[in-house]
């Protein structure tokens, strides 16, 4: 696994020493174990290796063979299978990047759908004047790039590319969506960046650049094309297939000689990952180091019952029976949430949105490294895969497909298991069919709450995109197939992969999420709806099929955790001091034709921090953070 960078001049001119220095120097602050470079006339490539796997220490990158140049950032999950396909011996001396190179050389594009793991590679054929760039299917790794004056520049970080580009301007479409979506969503497509003219490779894409021009941008794995099957296997067969697959998705990530960590909440997803990872590590005499966010020690939660702001005690009870999980609380004591933006904006190369989540997660990587870990696990994508909940959608599907006997049977099962009211379930089903009701927390046309000028959002297409997304959400909420697709669009792989990749570069800890494994996505997209909800079980894959692997008390009393529940409280502690700082910053900045400063300042002048809601504070944070960020650029 590594950071990669390079420049290729299609005109045949030699890459300048200045260009090489700019590209390489950008990675000085990253946690690199070994740097290597290859320079040959019009081609320059670099690789900053990070030793995440035993084999990575043997990685020899970049390489050149008969005029073909290659560099990669790669951790391969199915080494044995790909070695067998190649007819070579799987041995430690054969590194992951080399296996991928050999596969692509021999099988070409046909092998891309078989490669599993976290990777991106760049290959240049000097004779054909062709660059191939390929990124893994679920968005674990990527590069950013641009072409100018017949030179192709690429890098894991965008910073050096900005120094090499002649004109650097903010991508107005990107910033319009950032503001207009008015939520924690940051991206509107898989390729655009905040800088106009600098793009990134989207997940599951193969890009071909020939003579400095884009020749092909091919999606080699399309999650939307996976067909659901409604017949064929028994529940016991599905259970075995799921459990075996999930265990493999977890254990395939554990190829490390060093310690293993996990972000562990009290929830289904991360707990299920821990319950499959810990036994595998125990066989190797290892401990799983877990990190759980805990709120400010003075914070008192007074929200709805059945929810939990501090999950640390629950986590300890949940994993007690595993025996080899070390539980570590993760707090933000002593960290100024507003001041922290300076370091983290540098790490992410973006104005991030979530004031608290992003910072405690980044701290988790650092704490994991202190424990000797080079790998940190998560179950962040689980809501779309292993713990997907389609209760209402499945009930509606049964009625609209005239499966009335099955519907009545399920009503009885829910009543038996939970004491649920039959009439309430029937009413909810009928409301879904005839009213298309959305839950209250789904806010359509949320852009109207943004501080951005509506005219700016309109001019740069954000309102159109947001309205299209809103229509899709409303149309899909009560449709079983479309509802699941809401959790699995290709864009989601970028959302879940962008920031962990940068965290890994700067901390030397690799982030892996088995719930986002390509194989698991394909599995859940292909199974019948009753595998998610059946016999009174919702989120059935975990609640029913994984019962014997989970803590005995886990499903008896399971409160829902609240991430960063203390965020408002933390900002309230700063009170008027932070309000005054925000006013001073906003007053000093140019609105760039983007943010309505008058409305923003009016709110800051007339309200105290206590009067702002949780959502208000989040909006104020990311509005001012982004405005400050883009003030360093031309528009």
C-alpha cells in the first residue's frame, strides 16, 4: 500500500527536476515507510510505501519493463485466487502491486472484476503513448490527476497538482452542491474535485488516456446491474452462504504482522465485525484493540429513551465474552473543535463538514498506531449491506405483489415477537402504498436552509441535482428494490472512501470495512427481500443468522447509539467566544458570490450558541469552514 505520484510528457520532453521535487515533497508529512522513484526521460513516477501487509515490504515500485512503466497503491484481498489464475506460487516475495501488474498484463481489462481489495494503479506504455488508470470497485483508494501542455500529472494528494497547474480555480459546481445539499453529503459525482480541471478516478473505473487526451472512462463493475433472485435457496443455505462470506470478508483484511484495531460502537455492524475478527486474531495470539467515542465527561444526555449517547459500557459488556478485545475510550478532551479544522483541512484537502465525527475518527487512527496497529476495521457501510432494514418496504412489496398469506404470517410473527399492534402495521403499510409517506427526518428541498445564495445554487446546477435526488428519495422510499438501491449507489463508495484514504496516508494505519466488500455488496444485492425481514426479524442477516456469534445479551436490550451526541454541548461551552470569532472571520472574508454574509452575520449577531440547534451549529461550522477555505483560491 502506498502513496503514488508522477508525470508523463506525451511530447517526449524530459520531466523537470522542479516537477519531480514538487510531487515528491508533498508527501513529507505523510506516514511513509520507504520512498522510491523512477525517472526516465519523459516519464517520472514515485511511490511512498506504507507497510500495511507483510508482503508490502517486498514491493518494488515504480517499475519499468520494455518501455512499460507502472506504479501502484495496493492491498489485494484475494492473492491466492489471482496467483492461481496466473499459475504462480503465492509467496511473500511476490507483493500485491506486482500480482495486479501481472494480471493486467496477461488478462487485460477482463481481470478487473476479479481483483478484490484496496488499490489503484497507473500503467504507461511509452510505445503506444497510453496511460491506464484503474481503481478498486468500492472506492478504497484513488488518485487525482490533470493533463496540461500534453503532460499527464497524477498524485494521491491534490496539493502538488495545484502547484503544477497553470491556473487554479474553485470548481463552482462542486462548491454549489457542497452548500446546497445542506447535509453531511459532500460530493455530487464520483470524479469532480473542489478544484476546476483536477479530477479523480471514480470507484470501479478504468481510465485510458492517449496522447494527453481522455480516450476512455469505463465503469467495469456496475452495482445497479446486479439482479435480485427470488427463488432457489432455503434459509439455511442463505445463512451458511452469508456467514461464510462475512467471515471471509473480515479475515481477508487481517493480513498483517502487527496489531489490529477497530472503531467499535454498541451497534450491529461494528460489533458483528469484531465478533468475527476477534476469534481469528485469537488463533494467532493477538488482541483486537477497539476504540469507542465517549462524549464530554460533563455532558448529560436528556434525549429520547432507547438511545445511548455514551456506548462505552455497552461495548465492554458486548465483547466481554470474546476475551481478546481491549476496549479503549476515545474522547476529544483538550481539543478545540474549531481550531482542529486547520490540521484536518490540510489532511483531507477539503473543507470537511462534520465538526466532531471527523476529528475523533482521525484521532482514532493515531491512537491505533500508538497501540502498534497498522490496520483499523469498521462497519460503517453496514446499513446498506449486513444490517440493511427493509421492514416497511418488504411489507408493501408483499401486498403489492398479492402475497397476502405471507403478509398475514409476518404480521403474526411481529406480534408474537414484539407485541406489535396488527392494526398499526397494516395502517403503516397502507399509508406507504397510498400516501408514499416519508419519515420526518427526510427533509426535501433542504437547500432552502443553506446560507449560500439561491441564485448561485441555481446557476451552477446544485438545485437541479438536489431536486432530482429528492424526487428519487421520495419515489424510492416505498419501493423495495429502489429503496435498497438508495443505500448502494456508486457515489456512496466515494463518500465512504474519500476521507479514510487521506487518514491512512497521514497516520500509516489502513482503514478497511468488510461491510463494504465487493463480494458482500453483490451478495445482498442479489438475495430475496425476505432475507432482510422475516419471521418477526428486521436486519435479519445479523439478528437471526449471526446470533450464535454475537454476545448473548446483545439482542435482548439493544439501545441505539448516537454519534457525537455532545456536539452542541461542546460548542455551547465555547459560547459567545466562538460566536465572536466566527463573526470576525466572516466579516473579514470575501463572500465570493457564494455565501450570503448578511444573513449569516444576522444569525450570529442575534442568537447565542444555546439558541442554535444541533443542525444549526453543524451548518454554521461547515459554511464558515468552506468560505474560509475557498478564500485562498480564485473563483
